[in-house]
C-alpha cells in the first residue's frame, strides 16, 4: 500500500511516516526514488510504535525492540523498568491528588494552620513527595 493509504488507515501523517522510515522503525518496499510503498505488516509495526510511545518509551527504545523484519523483539527488562517508573509516577500523582483534595476541603481556618497541608509543603520542598508511600496526606 502506498504512503497515503498507510496515513489514512493509521491517522499518522505522511511526514511522520517518512520520519519513522528514516529512523528505521518502518521500511518501505520498492526501489528508492519512487512513491513509498509499504507491506501490510507496517500497520502492526506502527501499532507497536504507538504502544511504545503510549508507555513512554523513546523512539530509540522502540527501535531496539523491533526485529529487522519489523516484528517485536521485546526487551523484558526495559519493560519492567518502565512499568516500575510508571508505578512510581502513579504513586506521586495519587499523593498529589490527595493533597490537592485535602487542601480544597480542609476545614482549618487557614492552610497555614493545617498540619496535613504543612506536612505536604515540607515534603514537596524536600522532594519527598515523589517517594511518598505513607498516609498520602490524609488527616
């Protein structure tokens, strides 16, 4: 299928497809200098690229997990490390959400008088909020 068809079927701009080709994530078939044509398997390759990007992998990391034939060649350690990083980010976001909800509903006359809010401020200032696993800001 030609590049316009791939772009239409995937929603990926032709310029991005050409970029992916230059990066070695996908390969066109046919002689150089002609209109780019791709084998049907390119759709699966692009799905792998999209999945990797959604997981926060760089294009270099994604490329390292594509075999020369375009199929997956998964680096399980890299995926486990990425999952750990996502889990850490989820904990950070949950702690921040709890802190914001507490600050929004805190019955203290002033946030300066709220022990939980003060604890959150100190944790954020110390960079500890990123690693919080305790009570998450509950009062």
